C-alpha cells in the first residue's frame, strides 16, 4: 500500500513537517488540511504590518501555490477537520459545507493554539478584537484608522508588540495586565521595568496588577477594571494562547498541558504525530514539561515529526524557549529560566545584572544594554535576559551556552570581539557573569 501522510494544520509546524517529509520521501502522498483561507504565512509579522513597518499583509505569505505544486503537496484550504478514526485511519473534514474523507498511513497534528478569552460581561462586543490570525489583524487594521484610543488586554510579547504598533499609528494606548510587571514570563521585574519605562516614554500607559471586569458601551467602549474605568474606541485581547487540543482529545490522545509526545514527536497512538503550539515539550534545564509556543520550536519539532512520519529516524530533545522581539525600537530577548522560574522549580540560584553602554562612551550613536544572567549554585548558566541593541545575538549565544552547560567562569573570561561603533571593550555579558560569580562566592562563603 502506498504511504499516505495527512497533516492537520497549515501553519509553520504543519507546512514544515510536510516539506520535510517530501524531502525524505519522494513517493509518499501528502495532504495538508488547513482551516484558514490562505496559504502559510508569518504570524510573527502581523504586528509589524499593523504598525506600517511592513506595507502589506500579502508580504507575509511565504509560499505561492506553485511552490506546493512543485513539491506535490495537496493543500486543502477552508478545511475544518471534524473527526479522526484511528482504527480505520481516516480523517473526515468539511470543505465548503461538503463532507470529505482522506485516509492515512501516518498522521501529523499541527493544530496550533487558540486565544485565551476572558470570561467577563461584554467581551463579545463587536468592538472587542482578538489578535491571532491574519483575518483578526485585518479587521483590527480597518478599525485603527477610525479610532483614537484603545485598550490592549495583556502585557505579554504579542500584547506589547500590538501596543507599540498602535502607538506608532498615533493612537492613545492603555495596556491592562493582571500581573505586576510586563513580560513576566520572559523577564524578572528588575529587567521588565527597563522595558516598561521605554514604552511609557513612547506614550503607552500601563495599568498593572489590574484585571478586566466588564466591557460596557455601544460604539465607544468603557473597560471596567478592578482599579478604574478606561474609555476607548476599541479593545484588543492579547491575553495569551492555549494549545488547541480539541481534536487530539476527541481522538483519545494523551493530553496534559498540551499533546504528550515522545522524542519522535509521536503521540500516545502509534503512527499519530504532533508538533507546534499544540504539544508540550521538555525543558532543557529542569527536565519538566513546558509549552514552547514559538515559531523556532515549532519548526524544529516539525522537522522531526515529518521525518519520523515517513520512517526516517530523528529525535527532538528539549527546548530552552529562546525568544526575541523589538518593541518601539528596543530589542528584547530571553532564554532559559528567570529567577522567578528557577524558584518555582526549586532551583537554588544566583544572578548577575549589568547595565551599561552598548558601545564606547565617545561614540555618538551609543545606546544602553542590560544583561542579566541566572545560574545554579554550581555556577552553571540556566537563563539569560537581554534588553538593548544586539539582543538577538546575545540570546542565541546564551541559548548554546545553556545547552552546553557553560559556567559563569567561562562566560566571564570568554574571548570577545570589539570595535567602537558596535561594542565596548568589556563585553556586557562577561560583566554580568562576573557580577554573578561574586554573588556566588559570597553565597558559598568564599572571599
């Protein structure tokens, strides 16, 4: 029997898995079922179209129809999967109201994630928008030109990217967040305050430690919070996402925080794989289960799922959740554990934070950079946080350092490059490591 691979989901995980399978098996028949109406596009680029930095949503579409034809991938759009019969190995879906089925020898679930919806009165108001798909952002883009003020619900990375984009478009922006600091999943409070200060300087208002209680109004809205009322033209909900495990659960797959998979990205049912935002992963530092809803993690997982689905052995081990972005011209990034996450996982630790210039003092276009490192009491790096120019490069280096179990000693004495326009003579990362080393020595009673 000819091998048939069905992929449910046409985002970065689904499409990457299909492409990887085709690279490794020229004969397998591959079908990709996607509920959206357009080909795979860059979700991460959506806030930057909203800001006007990228001039068109169409620029985010990564491959045209010809690309999929050349790879002999049968991509079916507007396909809503209804059920999967794992005994008969059959996927049933609706396409334009018509019921269809396709059989498989291997199946990959790449069902992504769903936006978290606050359970408050008035949240279904037509002037409350979500920020997940391209259609969501297109609707939001239409209302931006008509409005003057808005509330963004959520101070995570997507929420702040949207807030910065809307402020760049000239709107009055208020960010409502139930946590006491912005980007609390990425940064400890002492680092997040640097980001908050920068965004506040651009005109964004923050209401932290407060929750949305009700949405009132027809036309112009009133966001009733636990602390005050905020009038606005519209509200954007960016309160996080959760794994879309609805189909997986209906199939009887083992699901905890997300779909449970092994190193092959295989689920609890033989021949059924999963990857992307819908799965849970192993963290490379503490070994526990975590969600890693990042495009880079999805891509790595998908390559492993696609290979194993066609019989080529590959392994996916763990994640460190390396993340980076730009907010109103400020680069931010983190990897591994924050101090708060280390404490939550009962890891005794030390930290070192350095803030200083990102180039030599006499350079006219110099800026500032903050680097914070977290290490266990053996002096092994377990996390890093960066705010300032070049954050992406520092985070990538720290990602490798964490995987290689690099020590603070190694980081403090590592060889680095230097030129006045780009970097100071003393590397900020090395300085942060040196500060952490001094704290470690004090903690262990050494002088």
